[in-house]
C-alpha cells in the first residue's frame, strides 16, 4: 500500500517512471503528492490535483477518471440533522452522474435543482421535483436552508410566504451544478 511507503521508497518508485505523480485516496478525502510525499486533506487541493508544497498541479494519469471526493448532506423530513454521504464524482459531474448520486437519496424519479446558501457559500440543493404533488411531508431543515438563501437576496420578503420543500433534500458540499 503506497500510503505506508516512506519518502525514499516513493522517490524510487517515481524514478522508475510509468507512474502517476499523485495518489488520490479511495474515498476522495486526500491527495498524496509523490514528488514530496506530503498528503493534503484540503478539498481544494484534492479537486485541483494540487500540491501546495511543490506548488504544482498534477497531470491526471492516463485512463484514470478524474473523480474527486464530495459530500452529500441528506436531509430527511423530520430529521434533526443531515446524514452525510461521501461519494466520488467527476470534477464536473454530468446530469446523469448527478441523477445516479442524488435520486436514490431522494427516493424519487426526477429531481429539481435549487440554488441555496450552505455555510455561507453558494451551494446546490436537489429536491424531489414531484414532492408537493406526491404529498411528501414538509422538510423543515431543507426549507430553512432554501429560505435563507432567498431572504439573503430579498430581505423584505416574509419567510412564510415562500415555498417549502416537500420530501428529502440533498445539499452538496461543493458546486456540482453547471
Ligand atoms: Zn508535492
């Protein structure tokens, strides 16, 4: 396992060539630079394949899909806190990638994308497109997240006049919607 190798061994492996200059951890939460053997848990570094010590962007290894770690915060109606699901997705996920990741969490056939604020930053929320139509229960936490973003831009509006979220909701820890 490369994670257990010392710096000298890593350098020797690199000199042997035919090897990528980095290793992404399987769960996508860290990147190890094989030039300096340093590991970064900074998600910006993981996403960009960047080493802050060497100050270089690694070139994605041939044939290796550039998947990066990503957290989904799944809000169920009635739950007091989100369930965190860590997955790996392409840097710019396709609609199909997002469907595969999100729909099982929503237990839905179609999703609707909503721009929200999450921990102060713009984020992507996905909800069941037919949640209201299917009479799914009101999701208090997701509704608050949704309304917070709206009220930030429209402070004069009454929160209770705004739509509410019906059914589960998924918020991503990074931007995935383009
Ligand atoms: Zn490095």
